C-alpha cells in the first residue's frame, strides 16, 4: 500500500523537524509556512509547496498542523481559501499544537459534515525527538479515524496514546502543562525567596532534592537559579499562553482554578517585563527582583 500524501502547515522548530523525519521515511509532503526559509529547506528535500491552505488540503490525504494558537488554527481552517474549502471526503486533519478543547470540538464537528475526520494530538518531548521520530503523542478522536492515521503517528512518536473522544488530547496537554508550569513557578520563587532570605540556593536544592519535591522540573529550575544554565526549552510566552488556555478550559467546564490564576498572573507579569522569549525557569529573575 502506498504511503498517504501529507500536507503540513507550521514549520517551526518542532514542525520542521517532524517534516524532515517524515521525508526521511519516504512520505510525500506538501508544506506551507510564513517563513520562506523553512519552506525552502523542505522543498530542497523533495517537498512541494502551495499558495493556499485550500490547495494544500486538496492535494493531501492527511493534513497536519503544528501552529501556535487556536486563533491561528481557526483562521487556517475557516478562511475563504482555508482547509475547510479544500478538503475532500475521507481526509483527516491532525492538530499537533496546544489548542482550546472547545475550539477543537467545533472544528471537528464542521469537518465531519464534509466527511473529514479530525484527531487532536498534542506533543511531548523536544524538537530533537521530533527529528528522530521519538515524540510522545497524546492523540484523541474517533477510534476509526485514529486507527486510520496511527501508522503515520507511529512514524513520528515513540509513544502514541489514544485518550478518547476528540478534545481529550488537548485537555490532557493543558492539564499536563498546568502542572508543569505551576511547578516551575513555585520552585523558581522558592529559590528567589531563599536568595532574599540569605539562604544558599545550592544548599536549598541539596535539601529539597533529597525529599519528595525532587523532580526533573526542580533540576531545570536549579540549573538556572544556581548554575545559570537555561535548558528547559519552553518559553515564558508559550507557558503564559498555555496557562491562559487552561483557565479558559476550566471556565468552559464551569469551575475555576485559583492556583492556575496565580501562575498565570506571574507568567503574564514576567512576559510584560520583556522576558517572554526566555525559558520558563528564567522567571527566577522576575521573582528575584519582585517587591511589594
């Protein structure tokens, strides 16, 4: 059986490496991105490119998105020359980004009216894992649709999970990022408070890391707060966006999260202070200078 033709929109660090991995495994790609250099790299390796998302959808069996916000995803889908206008029945849309579940479900319902399936499949791990096809993929959607695209997902992920109905992947990713980013905020402030109180940050880490608070996130925070090494690879801007999405999801579910509100407020303040492109543990610098 021949491999499906894949359309891919969003060639950032993660998306670009995902495309390279798929090309290395013999897939035919049709790509789009606002960054022409990123498009050119894919074309040099044999990909085709088109002018509109409508053309891309018409040329592909599976369309993959690796975009930054739900707003952008909806624009790509619903624009006059967008994906919805070009999809043929039997195609599948896979959204690898981190999106608001209610938006994902709306798009899925509209695609279903055209006979198009949808999978939300947010990612874990790093761009380096993407290049090697070793991502963690949190997929959700109709089981028949999932099984249809599972062989391609398996080329991209070492661990591919099916989490249930459409939207469950994005829900899980937002909960995961809420936990992770709140942990980083708390640990970074712990180091900053220790510094202000005259407690040695290395000694604080030595004590805390021997107990149940120890975690990879603590190590990332220590690497920056103690060793000045910024190696988490996830920006304050992205964390701020994801916490905002988590709060929107919580509101859509008819509840609230004061913990997330606190983390979101700190991330927003650090972003407003010009720190958005720094990795999340660099919020230590914001906490270190924070006064009443």
